[in-house]
C-alpha cells in the first residue's frame, strides 16, 4: 500500500518568512496530492491540491510543487502570518477503485509574531 | 458548497455502552464516505470506507463488529462504536467525496468521544 512520509514534524518561522513542508510517497501510481490545514480540535480543511499531470500550482501565498520522478511534493507558504499557525497534512491518493487518501504524519507550523 | 456535518460534536459515555455518530453531506450526494480516527497530536488514520448500499470496507486491524458502519443513503453514513472502552476515546472524523468528483474529500467537523 501507499506510504507517505512528511517532514519536518514541527516548524517555527518568523512572521513574513516562508515555510516549506515536504512529503514523499511510495506508490508511483498515485495521481492526486492534497494538502490539508487543521486547527486544534477542528476539521481538516483542503487548502490546495495538485494532480500528477501538473508540476506546480499556486494560489496566492500557497504553492505546491510535485516531482513525480522523485516521488515527492512540497507545500510552500510565503509571507507567513500568525493565522497560518496550524497542523498541515499532506496526503496521496491511493490508486485503486476506492481512491483512499493516505496521510502524512503532519507538521505543526508556528508563525511567531 | 460541499459541506459535511457530524453529530454529535462530542459525547461522553460509560464503558460498555454503544455510541452512534452520524455523518451527513448537506448539499451534495456522496456515494463514498470515509471514517477516520485521530489520536492527540497524531495523523488521521483511515478506519473504513463506507459505500452507499453496500458493506463497508475496513482497514486492517479495525474490528468490523466493534465499529459498525451503515451508509443507507447518498447523504448519510453512521458509525456505531459498540461496547465502548476507554481506549476507544478519540476524535472521529468522517469525510465525503462528491459522486461526480472522484478525488476531493470534504471533512466533517469531527466527534470527540470520551469513554469513562
């Protein structure tokens, strides 16, 4: 089955700096890679996703890059703000009829004012 | 659009009792829903895949007789934790996938279960 590794587990940045979170996956047939933001005690919220036919996607301060050859993808947040502080999860779409998501272990991002 | 609700948002129960959690897609039809469990400071662990009109598919290590799943309609899936024990205390989150979109999952707000 799919295995998704995520790092770092914790990340602290100064407000205004950039943050980068990286994930690797094992199943070369995976073709969909979403990123979720989860605030304490709340639901995961989809913030951006990328499909395997695209190498990069950007939405305002958030961008995701995908390297299919190396089987890794990254989340980039620029001009970080305190409200960006949360746990971020990457996920990979497991190939097969159920199309289940396999999640990374999460990154606690803290943006220091 | 694509709103998923869960009920209840939190529940406290005594050991040995059963607890039912509902997951509803409010503004779309969901052929497939997923149930996850999340322990504090950990990732989401998939428990089972719920398919409308058929039996759920459980992940390895998840007891299907303990975690009963029913997906009777295109907008409702239920998870029943039977004979709950303290170790079942966790945050249970469902997600739903729009029938016409085979990829994006929308999550419910979660149900925090505490078994005393």
